[in-house]
């Protein structure tokens, strides 16, 4: 990457990778992290942040011994959308307990880090509240998103 990005270099790279994945319907895996580092002229941490962002969205999954596999089938919603939609899917009301981190990790097959990141977003958006010693509760109901 020759110029600095106000959005963060890893976000620019993740967007370019997302475009690459969308353009090549036959691709099953991404190039190695080392190849991506050379291609974009960045360090391993930047490449990993970009890949982890795509993993959190459900676009990629880490496959031991293979690298990063592209997720083609199944639910294409981001983890944030799936976790927000869980409120409606489970018919939760304001004040109801929200599932624990471990339950969310198991349900969505996501890392604890990715789940915590989305939970923080949901709290920041006013959807959830954390009560010390009692866990998270639904604070507000999400507005339905218009999806194509």
C-alpha cells in the first residue's frame, strides 16, 4: 500500500480481499499470509487484522493446514447482524437476559474475541446493557434492517 489510509490500512485490504472473493466465484482459498504481505506491502499484523475482520463477518474461516478458506455456503450475514437478529429470533424483550459469550461462540462458531467485539458494538449502540454479576440484558429492540 503506497498511500496512508484514513480508514486504517487493514480495512482497505479487507475491502480489496472482499472484492477479490466476490469477483472469483471459483476461488476456495486465499493466498498465504506471506503472499498477501508482499502483494500489499504491509506487515503480518496488518494482513492478519484484515483476515480476522473478514472472519468476523463470516466471509472467511481459518482452516489449519490449508490457510484461509472462503465461506461460500450458509449464512452470509455478518456476525454483528446474526447476533443482533438473535434478539428477534429468540423473541427476547427488553430486560430479558442475552446469551453468554460462551453460548454465542458455540452457536455462531466464532472466536471469543470476535463475539466480544460485537457485544461491545451492541452495547455502544444501546441494544444491550451489562449488569455486573448478572450478565447482559436486552436494553432495546433492534430496528429491522432492509436487506436485498
